[in-house]
């Protein structure tokens, strides 16, 4: 990374491609901050790349200095709690909202959880995205790169250089591309699960990325 004091955050809505981006960055040569507590499962066969203490950042951010120069996955709602005492490069994953919600619904159904009304979740998710991205653009201690999950799978040779330029390191682009398996993209237009993972959260469709 161009500034080794900067913390690289991979974020987005649940099921938007954050685990895939984490794997791409790790393949490319970026060190992740992860505890490997959450194991791979059918919803995300390659693993989640999560760090449990991220979920408690509102009450405990003492781990942040140890994340400098590393990549950390963080659900979008938690970005508001990142203190201005650090500098962040945020790779924000965007994905067709219908696909995101359908993937979340499939996951919740498979796990026996109640599925909230689709229209209500879609409206709440869009409102959250609009407000959050507007806020992120105003933060002087944050750099932001938005990456489309759909475009990444369709044209990785176009999207990967954007990530490399943003991170500012000599990443292994071929290895980053090798993390993309179109066969795991099974939720086009809401048909099944995707190359992504998340866990349910109360009052919503998921936590994690």
C-alpha cells in the first residue's frame, strides 16, 4: 500500500462480494486481519476472512493500530464507527440489489430463519446505501473505491487494475483473477447463492460482508 499507516477496509452490504474481494487481495499479496474463527460453509465455501472484534468496534477499537497496512472486512453499517484517528482506504463492493436480497433470502431459508418482506428490505438497503456513501465521500480520513461485483465477474481485467491502483502496491494481478470462479456466481437475477458469505443478524438479512 502507498501509505503503510492506512487501514484497508473491504465493505459492502451482506452478500455483495466482500469475501471474494478479501480473497483477491490476499492472493494479490495484501496481508489480511482475520482470526479464522468462522469456518467456511456452503454459503461461502472459500471462507469468510472475518475478524470477530470488528463487530464490537463501537465499544472497542483498540485493535485498529494492529490493522495498519492490512485488509479488514467490515459490514457497511459499522463504517460509521471508524474513528478519525486512523486513515482508511475503503473498497466498497456494490452488487445488483435484487441479487443481494435474493442471496440473503436463500441463505436464511436454508438456515431456518424468518425472511423479512422483500420490498421492505430493498427499500431499507437502498436508503442505507445512499446515506452511507454520501457520508463516506465527506470524510477527509477516508479514501473510497466502489467496485461492482457484477462488473468484476464480467470484466475482471478491467476491474482488477482499479483495485491495484487504489491499494497502491505491486499486487499479483494474475493470482487476484484466479480467485474469481464464475461457477460460484449462482445468484444471477436471484436464482441461488453467490460467491459470497454472511451470517444472519437480528432485524435484517445478514451481517458480515
